C-alpha cells in the first residue's frame, strides 16, 4: 500500500488532494508547510510526495532541496503542485528535481494520472533494485 505525503498550506487544497488519493486506495500523510513536510518525510519515508510550491515557513522548492540533500529521502519522487506553471516555471521545476507537476486549480482526472504514473515508475524501479 503506497503512502503519499501531501504538503499544502491551503486547507481546501489539502482536503481535496487527500480525498482523491484515498479514493485510489492509498494512505495519506498531511503537512501544512515545507518544514513540516521535510520533517514528516524523514520520519515516515513516504513512497511519493506532492509538494505545493507557494507555502509559508518553507516553500516547496526549498523543501525539495532539503529532501534531496539527505541520504534517506533523496530518492523519494516529488511532484510539484503549482498555480503559476508558465512554460519557464515548468522547466525550472524539472531542473531543480521535481519528477512531474500538477497545475492548480486541481483537475481530478489529470491529478490521478500524474500520481498513478509516478507510482508505476517508482514500482518499476523498486523491482529492478
Ligand atoms: Mn500554497
């Protein structure tokens, strides 16, 4: 059973993401800002992380960098969730190390596609390892 950490400061966005992911049969862990997300990721080692970009305390890009610099968490795939996905922004997200992104406002179908694709890819990698 996959465990997915959702890091999101907007309470409605957090709840919506949680409902969609749990409807797929996965477990969720919830964090309200980047610093809490980093701490939970290190403690729980989730299979996948959905990371909002604009958050108080620590933004999503800083949180990704913190996770990438730690041996225990550097391989966990992280998907950006962002409302300012202009073309240049998307390229920047891939450059810094996000494996994919979800645009806000969230569309349920594309949200599910991105999550399932990431989990499949992770599963394939685990089989090879
Ligand atoms: Mn936000």
